C-alpha cells in the first residue's frame, strides 16, 4: 500500500500541472475564438512561407 | 468583358490596367485594386488569391483616414499603455472568410511599428498593437482599406472586452471544477470501498484530507459566482436561485470538513464538486447564448458614423461626430448615415428611415425637413444643418427608453426561486430542531443527526431542478432557430396571455407583385431569373421575396456579387453586368420618376430591364401562429406606426380584432402599461428600433432575426429563422419546461419529505445518504432531458436558419 504515498502526490502534481497549463492557454487567447482557428489548418495546408513573408516575421 | 482579378467586378471598357501576381498578368478594374494586388504580391502573400472563397471587396484607396489622427478622436479609440505601445480594436466590414483573416494578419503585421495583430473572423474584429511614434492610426486604417476592408474603430473600452474576460473566467472555473470533481470522485471510490471491506482509520483520514484538498479550490474558486450572487441578493433583501445553491455548497463543504476533523461517519467532498461542475456547465451554456446575441448588438457601433464632414469658411473638414455642435452644417454622401439630428439644408433627397420607423419605403425629404441621426441618405451628397447631437438625438433617446423600460420591467414571481428559498428556511428550522431534540435525549449524537438532516436534505435536487430544465429547453429551441437570451423569457412566454405584434417587418414582409411589374426587355421570367440569381445569398427581405417569386425557374450562375448598403446588388451573369435595387442605384441615367420609388429596378449597362412592384404580404407562418394563439385563447393585437387604413386592412385579413395605428414608441409603452393594468402577461413581437422600448418593457420580447440590432438587445428571445410559427414551438417547449420544472421541484420535495425524518432519527447510514443524494439529482437531470423537440404538425420542411445577418437596402 505504500506505493499510494508516491502515486497520489504524483497525481496531484499532474493535476496542478494540467490546471496551470489550461490557465496558461486561456490567458493566451486560446479559447477566445473557437471558430476561426478551426478553419485555418485547412487554408494553411499548402502554404510554404515565401521569402518575403519570412522576412516579415 | 473580363472581371477584375482582385474584386471580381467587371473591368469597364477602355480600362487597360494589368497587375502581375505570382508571375502572371491579370486584368484589374481600377488603380485601387491594382495597388492592392501589387502590395499583396510584393509581400509574398499571393497565396491569398488561391485560398479565398469569396472575391475581395473593391479596394478603395481614395478614402482619407487622416482625421483619425486628430487627438480629440484618437483619445476615444486608442489606448496608450506606454510611449511605444498603443492598442485599438477595429470592427471590419468585408471580413468574409478565413483567407481574409490570414491576409490581414500577414499584411498588417509587416507594417513598421505594428507589434501584434489578432484577427477574430467570427466576431469580425481586429486587435492591433502598435507603436504610436512609428505608425499612426490613419496609416493602419488606410492599409486595411488598401486591402479592400472597411475598418470601423471601436471605442477604447472595447479593448478590455468585458465579454472576453467573462468567458475566460467561466472557462477556467469550469476546468477547475471538472478536474477537481474527477479527482474527488476517485478518492471517494476508495472511501466507499473502505466502508464495505474495512479500512484502516489512518488511510481513511488520509483519503479524506485528499478529498478536502481537491474540493477546496472547487468551492472557493469555481463556486464563487454563486456566493457572490447570493450575497448580492441577500443585500437587496431578496432570494434567487443562487441563495439555496450557495447555502448547499457552503453547508456540505463545511460539514464534510468538520466530519474530517472529528473523524466522523461520512464526507461529501465528491458530491459538492460534482454539484458545482453541473451547475457551471449550465451557466456557461447560458453565457455563450448571451454573448452570441451580444456580438450582434455591437453592430450598433456602425449605426451612427464616427466622422462627419463639416463645412468651414474654406471648404470641408473631417471631424469626429462628438465634436459637432448645433448650427454646424455637414455634408453627407449617398449611402452614408446621418451623424446627428438636423434639418435638410440644400436640396430634396430620398432618406431611408427604416432603422427608426420600421417602414421599408424610403421617405422623400424637402429642404427644411427634419432628419434623424442613424438614417441613411440614398441620394447625395446633401447638406444638413445640425440641430441636436449626441445624447439629445432621437436615437439616443430611444436607447435610453430601452434601458429604462428594461429596468422597470416587473419580474414574474419566479416559481422555483420562491419554493427553493422556502424549502431552505424549513430545512434550517428542522436541523435546529433535530439538534435541540437530540441534545435533550443524547447530546453525543446531536451533531451527527443534525448533519445527516442537512446532507440528506441537500437542496442539490432543488438547485438543479431549474437550471437543468432551462438548459435543456434552450438547447432544444436553439436547434429550431429560436435563441433564448434570457432564462426568464421562457417562463414568461409560457404564461403569456396577450401577444402584441408590430406590423411592418414583423407580421408582414415585402413580396413581388408580378401582375403589376413592368418588363422593358425580354420576358418576365427571364428578368425574374436574373434578379433572383443576383440576390442569391442576400438576406434582405426583398431578396428573399424575389427568390420566392422565382422558385420555379432555373437560375444561372452569378459571380462578382456585391452588396451596396442602402442601394442594391450588382453582379455579372454570362459576361453582362447587372444591377438591382433602388431606382437611383440601378438606373443611374433614367428619368426621375417619383411614383416608382419603392419599386425594385433591374438594369444593365443599356438601361432598365424590369421594374418589380413591391407589396406587403403576411410573413410566412403568421396564419399558423395566429390560429394556434386564438385556439389557445390568447389575445392578439397590432400596435403599428403605419397609417390606420393599412393597419386595418392587415388586421382584418389576418383576423386580429384589436389594432392601433400611427403609434410612437411612447404610445406603445403607454398601451402596454394599460394592458398590464388589466392583469395581462404580455409577449411582444417586433423588429424595428421603434419597437425596442416595448420589447424591453414586455414580459417577454421576441425579436425577428433580420431586425434592428437595438431590437435584439431589448429582447429575451431572437428568431434566427425568419418564420413566425417557430413561436408556436417555442411556446409548447416553454410550457413543457414549466411542467418539467414543477415535476422536478415536486420530486425533490417528495424525496426530502421521505428521507429527512429517517435521517433525523438516525436511521440513514452514510452510504445510503450519499446514494440518495446523487440519485435524486440524476432523476432531476433525466426528467429534464425529456423536454424534446416538438413534432411538427403543420409543416414538413426544415427551418432554414438564415442566420442573423444584417443587410439593409431600399
């Protein structure tokens, strides 16, 4: 049974990590717009950034 | 004739412009489009042309945005955080597809001095962060205009969008509650297993403290809105749904903590976390519906222009509207909105006042006539003398009236709130009684028994009874094109016994009178087919009417379609450029003919092809709705701003006995008060800005989806499908929701009546108490799920969700 003394704190640490990661994502506008980004991979499909747009970044 | 590669409009004869994109020469229609293409290609963003699903808007680089650099104007719209950091939010017209979002992000991001660009295509917003010393607002706006987008800067408070903060906070709370509930349940399973198989007290206490650890953030962070709400209501000496919820959460949590400390019988950290999670899911769904409606209301930002052209001693200067003063003379171009109330100065013109009057026909104004801010000039340019500005305008007055009417609205005594709060008080009394009784007989058992009463009687089922039923009803109705913005609206709709209609735009919609339409060239069917092809995808009522008339015809493919606000649509079919819309727009060269002003004119470059006469006819589903209402014994009435003769004709045709004509918003409000004085519960159905105060004041306001933004803001229910008979279904669902609500409450009461006495006498073992508590909540949720879609009796076709797109012309 002693193993739970290791596993449970481990699970709590993972829980804290999950909450932190989620908060980070929310604060960085990942959940503000759930419609537009869903479509962007479709259009990014064949875009190879050209030299000019690389320069822009 | 070729189409412009950038905007899709036909290239006029004699224009020989070419622009090179991706190594290939393309024809363009004007210098603006040429510049846009060359710029896009120069940035290496030519992929835009391959990815876009809609042609761009015609790039107009002639608009002068330099007025936006005036400090008086910039102060209202730009927030300066640091000397080198400023932020602004723009509402973008012409943001049509994700390729546009991509283009804006990349093209604007390359400008010097721009830190970051965020595009939200759903809300049609662009957030810009820039360095004011290196880039000015006017250059950024001009750059967007160069790409073919029309930017409208929003006021600076839009930067810290309350809505965005609210939705972020809600989603965080939901995540904490969900994750916390999952963990708490895992530890609870171990504890339940321990009850049956035996568990070492040390291990048991360890798991209890773990439960406490994960439940604490759920209660203290996720459940905070419930505590805040209960506190607010208590301070106002009222009880709402938040009161029993907050009490339940606090009691279960504190009781479990005390039991953990004294090593008592049972704890309920898992239940309280689940409870918070379920409630938050309901809250979040409700909030999203509210926000979706709010995005529409933001269109208000564009009702009144922010800039005006003021006449000075030597020409015109562009100033912010808030700088205007009474007595100024301003010039307004055709298709633009009037910035302030005033009187027409120089010449007669047609003005579209549909925003305020709800009447679709344009009004012909003579010099000296009063004009109202927010209405649209159809022929221009004209000059007006400013009389009233800002808060004194008629539009601002109506907005104020809406706010006041909404705050004075008497709320129906809410069934659930009243019963739940009575229940909470009784449980408290019972707990105290139990504790007192046990103190007399056996003090050592007093705390355990009192706690058992509290936990077993947990008002969970009570607290869930209302949100579960409402959430289900809202989602069922949303699939049917009925958006419920305000939960109270459903209860009011179920109880309404008098329905008040606006006439124009609500009961009626325009239709094409084929018998009286004139055809200049070709046959009527040919003209209709062209017109309907041009109006494909347009949500304006007249466009829908044209499509309806041409339903049996085969339509050709139109491309390069452009919607000109306040005027009409242009497009290309088989190489010929057509225009349809107001006479002034479609047939620029034709003679002025005041009798045909409200006709729709179809023309090509050689002149008029056909004039379609427009008449009013009842909106789809009106007769079904009225029949259903009359059958249910509900009173109906028309309150209209239109002339008595037309209102009477419509009322008689539809079988509505009560009607009043020529009513101003204030008259309508007065009539509403009178009806309420007779004890009626009133539902108001309308679409115009002039209906907004009444929509806000009625027990339930229902706005037509294509109506004015202010009407939406004032209503509890929006019909995104344009059919009125959706209200029949909404009413059936609302009534069923009320029944389900009562069942839920009765069930919760019955369960408690059975369980509490047993608990008070100490007969309920802890595992049974937990089981009963969960089971009673699950029964409530399952019962709420029975609110299903209503079977359609009258009509088989699916509701077409036309969306709530604002498109106005003529």
